[in-house]
C-alpha cells in the first residue's frame, strides 16, 4: 500500500489554492464578458434610431447581428463561469475528479490565464496522491516512533 499520508497536507493546500484561482478566473471571465453588452447596446440603437441610410434592411440586419453576437458571447462566457465555479467548489470538496479534469483541460483554451490555470490544475489532479484523495481513501497514518525504531 502506498504511503500518501505525507503528501495529503501538501495536496490539500494545492487544491485549495487552485480552487481560489478558479474563483478568481471565473470572476475575471464574467467581468470581461460584460463588455459584450456594448454589442447589444449598439444593436438596439441601430434598430431603434432611424438612420439616414438608403438601405434600411441592411441596417436592421446589422443591428440584429450585433444583438445576437453579444447575447451568444455573454451566454457562452457565463456558462464557462459556471463551470469554473463548480470546478473550484469540487476541488475544495475533493469531489468529481473527472469533471475537474475536463474543466481544467477546457480552460487551457482560454489564453493566457486559463492556460496557466488549466495546466497547473491538470498537473496537480494527475498525481496519484490527489486521485486517492478524491476517491476518499483514508491516508496511511505512519507512527513516528515505529519509524525511528526501524532506523536504529
């Protein structure tokens, strides 16, 4: 049986840090996705304010394109935010190892901060001691006095 008892405090600290970084990255992603509200605002203004354009249909089409693109990007971004928050929560609770791996792999596509966070999360989650922690295995407690006697 492998002795993961020494690794667990270090692993729990790493998982706690990764959880915090997932929350921070989710907050940053959510904040920057709100800039696409400008797209929605521009689209609404194009639809509402009559222009001097000779081609009203093209202007209406462009207004709807701006609105649709803004809504899609915001919806996609907030889906990512939800996944990051769920992964951060699962990292803290040592639950759903595969889900955390998938979110970490997906976050590597979100350059540059997501790549850094995803790679570090993948490295930590692939450790055998972390896998054991997620599987609810009890740490092997090593008696310090028996180790000292064995050395002598």
